[in-house]
C-alpha cells in the first residue's frame, strides 16, 4: 500500500482503491552544484513537468514517463554532489496548495490545450 497523507499516520482507503500505477502528481526539487549539470537536468525536467521555480517542478507524470525521467536524471547527476527529490502529492495535498504571486499552470507531458 502507498501511504496517503490525508492524516498523519493514516491510510485513506478510498484513495488506495484507485490505480496509482498510471499517473502521479509530483513535485520535483533539485540541488545541483555544477552549472553544466544543472542546466541539463533543468532541460530534462522541462520535458516532463512545469517549472514553478528555477529548481522546483510540478507535473502529472505517468509511471512509464517517471521511469524514463528518473533514468535520464540519474545519468546526468553526480550522486556525491547533487540531489533530486520526487514528492508524490495525494489529492488532499494538491487541493490544499497555497500560492502567492505568479500563477503556474501545470500540465502533463502529452496534455493538449484547445
């Protein structure tokens, strides 16, 4: 079971019955020391998610795309110096985000706006 953060230490049973294998709502943060590596990682992340800050991305990412993204990033980073964190948001968390300033619209990799 995947722990859902509806309440600390609790599992949200209604959410656990849904398939999370398909798509996830992620926040991705990175800290990369080298400018060249940082630029490559930033460009790679832009293929899968929206930049909400320079080193912070949000996106709806499928399981297949997450596997590809993580593979690409591991090839680009230097684990002894850099860090990349993936935070999966549950529905309850996503609905409680508070933002100030510029509004960022987050779409998935293959979303089409009409």
